[in-house]
C-alpha cells in the first residue's frame, strides 16, 4: 500500500464549504415546516396534578397540543435503556412526555405545534401545569443518604453497584496489599459536573409522505435513531430514512438515541401529515440534554520506597442524574481507564451510581476518563510528594514496559471485552514530553509550577462499522459509511484512505456519512472509534474494488493482475506506464450495457467486440459495477495513550491562574493525517482547560440550575487557551489492518490532573477538587 496520502497533512476537504456558509445544518432545513416547542418542568421533583391547555387554544396559528395522555402505544412507553448491564439493577428512563412525575428541571411535559416557533412559544406560555412539589434530591452526599428518593421504587437512590478486583501476582487482594505496604495514603477527590454544550444544539426535522418517513436529526448515530423511530412508531425499517446533515458539534450529548424529540416530532409529522421541525435553544440544552463528570472518589494506596504501587483501592460515588438511558458506561470507563499506563500490584475498584433530581448523565468527550485520570495522576503526585521524589520518576517506576505488550489489566472494559492494551512505549513517550516541556531544566519560583498527567484511552470500540466504495464511469470514487460527522474531518481522512488504497487523486474522492439511504448499518460516532472502525472498513472495501479493477484491467491489457498497479487513476503494468487503462474505463467495462449513453459507455455495449463469447456478460458470483462493501469488527478495543505537561503561574494577590505553556505527546498508532490529529488535540485541550478552571453546573438545593446560559456558564476564550506544543509517537496497533488507534478524546482527558498538579507545585497546597477558581484557591491559601 502506498503511503503517498496516508500520513500526509492534507488540508480538510470539508472546510471550504463550511467556511463559506454553504453548510446545511438542521435549522437550515424545513423553512416551511410547522414549528415545535415544549412546555418543560420548572421543578426538579414534582407530581403532575393537572394540565390546563385552554389558554393556548386562542393563539392564532396553533396547530396541536399534546400531553402524555395523547401518546399511542409504544410512543407512550418509557424510552429505551440503551446499554443494559447486570450491575444496573435499577435502570430507569424517562417518558417522551412526562407521565405523572417530573424528576428534573427541563423535563418535557407538553408538546406544542404551531405555524412558527414564536407562536408555539406563545402557546406554551399560556399552558398551566399544576404540580405537587416533592423533595428534590441534589448532590451525591444527599442522594446517598437515601432520606428522599428520586424514584419511589429505587431504594437508597442506587441505580447500580459494581466491584472489580484484580489481585497481585502473589495472589493478595488490594486491601491486603495496602495493609502490608511500607507506605500508605488515603484521601478524597472531587470532580464537578460539566456538559458538552456544542455550538449547535439538538434538532429534528421530519416529513411523512404517506408511505415513507424522512427524518433529519442533529445526531451522532443516524442508523440507531432510525431503528428507534421504526420500533417506537411501528414502521417497517425500509420505510424510515434518517439523515444527519452538517452537525455543529456533538461531544457525546448527541449519541443518546432516541431523545424524546426524535420520537415526538416524527410521530406528530405523521399524525398531522405536515413537515415539522424543532431546534433546541440554549437554555433547553442546559436543562434538558445531558451532563457528565460529577464524581466523588475515596482512594487508599500502598506503595514501596521507590513509589511502586503495591495496592490501590478506589471507591467511586457517581452522580448519574434523574435517568440512565445510556446505562453505566461512564463509571465503567472511569473504573477501568483509571489504571492508565501503569502496572498496579493489586487493584480494587467499587462504584455506586446514584440518582439525583438533576439532568441525566451520559458520555461527554472523555466519557469518564478525565475522572479516572484525575484519580490516578493525583495519586502519583501524592506518592512523589510523600517520598520526596520527582513526579516523573515515580511514574516511570510504575510504567508498563514495551516488552510487556499485549498487556492484560485483568478487567472488563466498556465493550464487554478484556482490558488488554495492544501496543505502546510509555518510557519513550515520557522522555519526549520531558524534552518538549523542559521538565529537567524547569526553574521553580513562588507562584510558578509544573504539572504532568499520563493516560491510556480505549478507542475503536466495536461492534462494527461498514464502508461502501464505488468507482463510476467518470473515474470518481464515492465512499459512504454509516457513522456520522460533527467536525472531526471524516470527509478528509476517509478520502485519504480511499485515495491511498485505490491510487487515485484525493480530489476525485467524495465521502458521505450519516445517511441511512447510502449506508444502513452502523453504530455511531463516539469513543474515538470512527477512524479505527469505519476507516478500516473503508480500506477493506477499497481492497475489494482494487482486486476487481486489476482483474478487469488485466483482461483488457492481456496482462497478469499481479503485474498491475494503479497510479493517479491509471491501471498500468509495473514498469511500463504506457501499457495502461484509465480506472474510469475499467469502471465502464465492469458494467456490461445494452445501451450507450456516451462515447465512454459505448465500450461496454454488446457489439463493442470487447466481450468473450464463451462466458456470460456477468460471471457467476460476480456483480456489475466497480464497487465493494465490507465491514470491520474489532476483536477488542485499541488503546491509544498520551502524556501532557503544563507550566502555570498563580497571582500572589488575586489567585488568578494562568497557563504559560502546554505540551502534549500522543500515540494513536499510525497517523492518517497529523494535522487533523493535532486539531483534535488542540480542541480537546481547550475543553479540558474549561473543565479544570471554569466550567461547572451549579445547582441549588431545590434542583435549579443557576447558570443555565452562556452569560453565567464560564468557559475559556482564545485568551485563556494556551499555545499547545505537540509531538507524536507511533506504535502501530496489531489489531487492525491500518495499524491505527483513535485520537478524538485525547486532548481533554488529563487536563484537570495536569493543571491541578501544576497549581499544587506552585502553591504547595493539596488540590483535590476540580474545577478550581481563583476564589477557591484564595480560600485554600487561607486554610478555609
């Protein structure tokens, strides 16, 4: 396989269209569609006593009003619990419209359809819902007490409880190893809630023609939304189409399927036989989509004089909000990815996933890993501080070594498969990072600190993805795959793969994602899996096309297929470029025709003289056309890795925290496009800076979100995001044909732990809670 395009810094193909305003996002669709709006609960926990819609009936332009009582059949049932797990003993999901109870502010209660959104909102304002207020359960500690319940049938508010334990090589459990270790530490860590907050909120547009339902959704998983709609609305799957248009960011919140609106809008479109559209406003996104991150962690660790961890025992209390539509993937990822690049003597992790009267928790970029890395890296820093050792020295003492791969951590990962690291070189990565940040030459002074964080990220989770590749008679290559795009650069990297595999200019390759009309089977875009799973599927499909192209060209050139190669769209004999045939002509010859449409297709008609009379025009077992379809289903996840370091300065008077330098070394196997990987890292670091210093979801004791707007929700601007220095290490994965690993979440994962370590280094204070604000640092200085 040529590497002429694979591995090159190819400019993104999608950018000219998006940067010149030619993108087509959800709200660009359905200009004449009826508009949908929702009456949402203003209370965190209440019983619905009565819904009075009479005041809305006078609104001119009102089309329909629906409550739960209007919903038929499966539409009226709870939404699906997408990922069941034996440990999730009390999984609960919401109704599309609230039935009897509301359990968080923002839960949808009434759906309104009107001629435009303004009228729909006016009608919503005139609908009166009478509630009986119930005690709101807010915060992990209050929920764990169980004095008040979010769901009456969930004792102690505990949705799930899971323990995983890996003994030491000597057979000791973690608690025994800790008790007998030369040194022990115990401490508590806290991570607060944050949220995805993509530039574009969620949205749904639906059209029904009496037979077929076409739905556009701003989603990360169009094929799964399609299956959910077909099941809920009792429609044959072939009569449902779901298309993800251009999507303005997802970061995890758009992987949930179906959202209530993804069922209600198509259902009403069918009922009314009209086009309908709903687009989420910013407040709706804050109070009715999903959050993540909130955990309390209790850590006990035992270690020797060199800082080697002999035993680690972590107890995690995880806030999963009011419902669990995505199961317990987040705490599972936290508990397994916590181990990072280290050999731990014995490990025990226990998590309890708890209901609260707050917005539900589903994966947000990093998906439980930032919490796990915060735990492990804070532990490493505390060990180093206790022993008076350099923090990198303690980490190096615990590293898995290159010769140890594949390395089995002895646990079950989020995909239900063994947690086995496929490849890596952590000592080499640390050496690169230390040089990049200048670790050994860093000069300490008051208010100046340096921090480091290491992580391993499970990527490319299954079960599968597919790819379809077609070469048409004009020589163009058309690639389609089922997963969706939200800004990752799929159009570019998938085109690079196809161009490399088929030996064609990248300008001749087009890519379509997230359109069930083009590709009906897929899983979705999440967990840094697109390049690994769809990329390999596309490569395998290309190889089918290439094999067929060489076979057909060999007949035309009277050559052996093994003597042919494809370069710049020409199939030619190796070493004899003049003996060649364009790939476009091969595409024509692959499709025997009765009728000619132009001079090129005339070459494939019945009187062209090109056919052999001793076999049928289309051979048995063959198909017309130059195209191929294939699927890639990974044996298990690949494991990317990275290390970050930062230098921060804390102001002695105001306690403001400024990041002076930030460095990243990353290993995602073979790089398809280094520029796009670096872009992913830069964006991730920006989100990580937000999670470390600014972003939090502030609830009061009544379950009201106090900062549900961009006026009040702090986030980093360009002035707060540092220049990011990057370097790459490539340890190819042996698990897939392309040798690649994922990169999408790499930038965000360790940032809180890195910055906490740097602030701790600058201040000499324990930093055990993130995010941290200047006022909180000031209080820590005062001993409060």
